[in-house]
C-alpha cells in the first residue's frame, strides 16, 4: 500500500502544490491531500480539519508536508503526527513533493529520506548559461567565478 501525503500549508499553497503534483502524476489524486490554512483561522479549527483528513486515510501511513517550521500549519501538523504511522517534514517545495509522490510505495522512513533529498537537491542557483552547463554545487566563495564555454 502506498503512503499517503498530506500537505498542510498557508492558503493557497497546499492546494496549489497538490495541483502541480496532479499535473505531473495524475494517478496520485487519491494519495495526495491538501489542507490550506486560511489567515486568522484558529489552530484548533485547523487541527480538527487535519484530523478529519487523517481519519479518512484509515490505517495507511501518512507523510505530512508543511510549509514553514514554527508557523501555524507546522504547529498543527506536529500535534497531528504520531511518529509511528505518520511523519512530518517542514519546508515543503515542489521538488520535495514530486520526489515523495514518485517514491510513495516505499516504507515511510525511506520516503521521508527521499523527500528531504528531493527538497534540498531541488534548490540551486541557476546562471545564465545553458542548462547542461549549470554547476549543481553551490559555491561559498562570492569572489570565485567559473565561466563555462
């Protein structure tokens, strides 16, 4: 059975990320859920909505992806996950989500690792050079310039 994914993020990010995932993986519509947290909604109301979504998943394992550590969506998600059948990763981005969707059939712990790698490897500085010439490792030396031809 595939691990379900639940995105909890500031509105409208959760549903927007879900739509992007469905654009690439249209078959994942049942396994990727989204909960947008509107401004000024009480955390208890968000938690209640999140619990309802989790209950719909039954005994399936769930990877919860949140947008910003320390903000309401992540704080709610922390109260939601149990550490056994569900895990939480904060800092969701599209590369992370697509990686998680791609590997949703793996065990939950392996899926968490895949999502983290996808999220970090998907962030890079892109120069004006052709894509095949992009440096995939960030340079920490601001004065260092590599010119590829």
